[in-house]
C-alpha cells in the first residue's frame, strides 16, 4: 500500500514531479527591478564566518577565472526551463578567496532591497553552483538579475538570488524572504519541497 502523495509523472526524467517545461524565460520576483546607470558603486561582499572578508568590484569579479555551466532550472510555481547555459564565477572560486571557517554551515544570499534566501553551505559550494552574469550567451537583462545572480540549479529556482550583493557564511540557518513566507527551508524539486510542510 502506498500512503505517499499521488504524483503525476513528468514528461522525462529531467523534469521533476508536477513541473511543466517552458521554452520561454518567465520573469519572477518580489519587489522592484534595479536599473543600474553604471557599476561604479556596485560591490559583492563575502562576509560572516570567513577567514577573509572580501569586497569585490565588478571588474575584480570579472577578472576572476570564468566558468560556463549548462543546466535545467525549476521554479516552484511549476515551470521548468531546460538547457540553460550560464557564464560566471563558480561558488568554489569565491570560497577560495574568502575561505569560509570550518564552523560555517549555511549561506545567506543577500540581494538588492534586502531580499534574502538561505541554503546549506554544501549546496552553495556544489560544483554545479555558480554566480552568473550571462545566460545563453547574452548578458543578463535587468529583469533576470543583471549584473549578477546566483544559479543553484539543483534546488527550486527561488534559491537563485537575482541582483546578488552579498554572500554571508553563517553558523545557523536563517529563513530568507520566501522561506519566511511559507516556502521550504531546503527546496529540493525532486522531493517537491515547495512549502514548509512538504
Ligand atoms: N532578488 C531576488 N531574486 C530572486 C527572486 C526575488 O524575488 N528576488 N525570485 C526568485 C524566484 S521565485 C525565481 S523563480 C527566480 C526567477 O528568475 P527569472 O526571473 O530570471 O526567471 O528568481 C529567484 N530570485
Ligand atoms: Mo520561483
């Protein structure tokens, strides 16, 4: 006897349960899209439980070794987009600069307008996680996170903060914006961890 949830089968093993593939690129967020006149005052701060706090200018970020990564993304509202190609800097590369302390267990991503999201340090540092400045060969548009967004493809896409400005290594897990509003603390699309109680 099966007592679990009844789940529709996805169109392929690349699509998590109850997701629909779209070829468009929906825009989804809470709050306002920042439009930067220039990036002179833009910085990315890596702080918290780190050996070296780091504040990178946009140029310093772009001068770091670059990486290209292909993946599928899955939004909690039910759309999935396959075969994205992102270019940017790997999260492991950034960790080399700041050197998270051994006690660090979680990462809080800080975006413009104080929007945040949280995830375990292992997930942030996974080899497939990166901070991207371009998608499918083009610079990110303002709506999709220009100049820099996180891409954490193995979790629901709300963990992939757009307009990223800070990376905080933390001893404890703290719910971010959507997590405080009922979304799951972890968000594994394959387990359908959509809401807190899933
Ligand atoms: N700063 C910020 N990042 C965010 C969000 C947000 O509200 N603010 N929404 C998340 C959600 S729910 C999704 S599905 C993706 C959407 O990214 P896209 O608009 O590029 O498709 O961004 C994520 N990153
Ligand atoms: Mo989402």
